[in-house]
C-alpha cells in the first residue's frame, strides 16, 4: 500500500475529512484529523444535507455506515413547500404520498458528524487544532497550530473548507464572486422563538422567491432552524454595508429595505432573542483549474472546488472526493503517491467543474425575475 508507514494529516473535520479518515483507517492507515473546534460538543450549524446516489450515499456505503445513516436520516426533512413572498403556497411536497425526494435522503449535519466520529478509532480527531501555517520538513510537512502545537506528517490533505488556509500551498487560483450574497441565520428553540414560521414548515423546508431574491429555511431535529436570505449585490457590498451582524435591529432594517414588501411574518427570523447571523458572499472556483501535483499534499471538498449551495452538490462531491482519494492511496493501481494524487486531482477537478456548472445554472434560474415560476415548473415535472 502506497501510504504504508506514512503519517497522514487531514486538516478539517467536516463530512469530507471524517469520511476520508474512516476509509483510510479501514485500510489500517496511520491518520489524524486536526479540527479547529474545541471539542465534539460544539453546535453543528448549517442546513440539512441530502445525500445522493453515487456520491454521498456511496461514501457512506463504502465506509460501512449506510445502516447507521438510515437510523438517523429524517424523511420529513425532504418535504418542501414553494411559496411567494407572502407565504402563499404554490407547490407542496407534503401532498405526495410517495416522496421522490427520498431518493436523496436527508440528514442533519450533527448526527452525520456523530456517525462518522463514532466510526473512528479513539483520539483520531485532535480537537482545538486551528491550522496556522506549515513548512516543508524532510519529505513531508511540519504543521503549526494556533494552540502552539506542531506535528509532522508525510502526507497532508486539506479538508478545511471554502476558506482553506492550506489551499495556497497548492494553488494561487482565486475564487470568482457569483453575484449572490446570503445572510445565514441560525435560530435555536425555534418552536418558541419563531412559532409561526416553525409551524408553517411542518418539519420540512420552505423556499420563497420573488424578483431575483430567495429566502429559504428548514427545521432540524434539535429544534433549531437554519435560514438564508439571498440577494444580488456587488462583491464589495459587505465591506461597504457597515452592518453589525450581531445587532438584530440593524439586520432587520437591512431586511426591510432589501426585501421590501415581503410579508412581515418573515420578521420573526430577525426579532427573536436567540438568532445568530453570518454574512456569506458566494464564490466559486473557475472550471479550468490546474496546478502542479505534489507528492505530499492535496485537497478535497470546498477547499478544492468551492461553489454556491444552490444545487445541493457541495457536500456530495466532497464525500466522493473522500472515497476516490482513499481508493487511489490504498489500492495497488499506482507506482507512487504522486502519480496516484495526480490521477485523483485530474478526475476531481473535472467532477468539481461539472458540479459547479450545474450549480451556477440553477443559481441563474433561482435568481431570475421568474425564479418562482421556473422552480414550480421544475417540481411539477418531478411530481407529475
């Protein structure tokens, strides 16, 4: 095996990094995951994930975790309502007894992370390991973390997300702004704090469109809601906005101005006492990425092929990266690690570009002046 007697460092403990660690450990590889979170009990934010055949579900199957996945997946999370800005229902997935969306079963991020963590050997994940920098040492790398610790690895794999600090060691290609910025909100104890919107969702998702804007949210099994308010704006909007996103009153004023004449029911998201906001300009990497392969460093997931979230492809492509990379590193198909990584990166770049193209096409539909009509038409074809 190419990585026999090699120390492997995966930086980032999201779905891609943990899946890769599981697959490598199944082949008795020496692997550690360095995660910036202080401990495994940190709240896991973000929307539910729908895993796809051939990518996310295939990763869970190869990891021997498919049964555990189905113990924790939430069928109701796949149920979706399309509405206008006044919350008038235009399409209701709850009306269908056979939910086609179940071909893409959904799971909350926290239980998915739990499944993957529980599948790893004890002490595989090194918590409170916020990557700062690294330098070449011998045939590998010496990694330095914010907590003062340093570790050596023969092979480093960046799984540290869209704002990867390791990517610059591989490529200087910069991401492209998509034209869309979203404000993410996480509401805890949603049934109490946002009762009207919580009841309206009926355990599933709500997607609202109007005049090149989108507001969507979904409920989670822990009683929280994650929502996004998305709109077109220049790349420098965030820097020039002067909005303090810790100030609910300021964020509400932004929403009233940017989403003028939307129903006041939406204000629940901005006025409750237990909401946390994060602005997220949406970027993607160009389709024609290329870099020089290294024998001791590569990247997977958003670090490699960042894209907006408007097609549900990001996590799935990232988990496919995990099983494709694990396969080339642990099989006998290649004569050396650099050749194996080169093969993986060529395929990964092509797959990431295809997923990004699909995502951008869907983004264009969603943020058109006829976004609601186009989405209604799409789902009416899915549910004839």
